[in-house]
C-alpha cells in the first residue's frame, strides 16, 4: 500500500478498509492487532466497517503496524482539495 487510497466517483475514502488491507499486507492477524492496541477482535471488525475512526485509535494502530495512516488521510484531503480547485 503506497499511502494513497484508491477511490472512484462511487467509492470514497474509507480508513477501516485501508487499515484492514495494511494488516493483511503485513500478514498480521486481527488477534495480533487486538492484543497490540488492547481491544477485542469484535471491536476491530467494527472498526474495519467504519470510514472514519478516532484519531487516538488511528495513532495506536499506526504505531502497532509501523504505518502512517494519517498520511493516507492527508493525501486524500489534498487530492479532494485539488479536485475542487480545478
């Protein structure tokens, strides 16, 4: 994953899907991540369904996976702002 969410006109930014994809890319289990951030697997499954999550949770997940999910958010916002200015 290069930090740029793939979007189309029908698909919008979805951080839960991005986290799930990065977890799979790294070959890590949901159980592993749940232990790392001190939550339940059920909470993670719910998180994967959400397009946006709390910043503190995103930070914890990013630290556990050594991945900058905030950059994904920023890149998406910059792309959207560029589209608006065209």
